[in-house]
């Protein structure tokens, strides 16, 4: 018996629908907070740095699934806007650690706030209280799926 024969039709349908909706929702949320002077890649890197900070271009490239040269260009663009800075690694002076500046952190926080407000406004305007509670319950189920 193959793996797919053991999956119920509802599990397969739920999987497809969740992935499709999450993908569309992610794009819409990101579009709601687009900053004209930053690309999506730059915004993503800046957000990752604000959560971690102190990482190398190689580590960023690996986490974003891009070539080192591409990440170097992204970091250079962010540095030229004063959103990140590169400093020598105190443990290995040959490496440069990339950290967000105060302005970079502010931009990330502002973007997160805009995205939160966009989605909250949509939920308020387009859903009933009962539907919003159903979304909250569904998120608990999806969260449980992410745990090992």
C-alpha cells in the first residue's frame, strides 16, 4: 500500500487548501506592508536580522536559500540605507557579523505592526465574531501540527 492510499480524502483536501490559503495570505500580508525602497528579499533579511542579529552573510545566504554573492549584494543595499551594519566578529576577526541598526529594527517593527493591523482590520470587517473564534481555534490546530 502506498503512502497516498493511506491518506484520507479529507486529509489530502485539507492539506491542499491550507497550503494554498497560507500562500495567498502570506503574499497579501507582505504586500500590505511593502516599503517602496526595499525589495521583498531585503525586507526578509532585515526581519531575520532583527530576530537574530550578529550573523554572517554566509549564514544569511544559507537560511534564505540564496548564493553568498546575492546575499552580499542584499546586505550592501541595506547597509547603504543605514539599516544594517557590519562589524568584525569578536571571536574571529576575519568574519564580519551583520546586525540591524536602530533604524533597521524600527523599520521591521513598523512593518510588523502594519501587517498585524491589516489582517486585524480584514478580520474585523469581513468576519463575524463566531468566524474569528473559529480562526483562533483553527490556528491552535495548525500550531499543533508544527510541533514534533
